[in-house]
């Protein structure tokens, strides 16, 4: 189950849970799209609980990044495990994605965009 914690009117922290794969990636996509439709420009994805990220999960993130950047915001990933970070490194996405060590650093990115 995806949880959310609003920071302000344009920024929110979500936690997608333990797994982002074919069975739930569409839920993450829909959840973020709903936030964006409500005017949320910046979405911090707290991956502290994430144990498995499939290609469908990566696709969900990439689609959300494109929409967020069109709105003048971003999707900021934080608290990645070494395993999840390795997946993104192998896919050569670390230069494209905004990745921060922890939630506080991610919130600083949001504050700088406001």
C-alpha cells in the first residue's frame, strides 16, 4: 500500500512499499498522476522499504519524471538500498534521475524549486 505525507501544496513524500513490479507499478503510476493532477509538482519517493524494483517499476518512475519536469517539478528518489541503486546504475539512469541520500536532502531539492 502506498502511503503519502504532504510537505506543502506542491510537494509530497510517498512510500511505495516493499515491491514495485508488474503487479503494482500501475498503482504507483496512477497514484503519482493523481497527485500531479492535484497540482503537486514535486514527489519524493521514499524507497526505504523497497526490496524489489522490476522493469515495470522503473518504467513507472520514468513516466512520472517526464510529467513532473513538464510541470516544473521533479520526482526525487531517496533512501535507496544498495541493491535498488545498483539496478538504476546498471540501467544508466542515475544521471537522469534525481537521487538523494535521505528525505531531508530530497526536501531541500523541493524547497529550491519553490
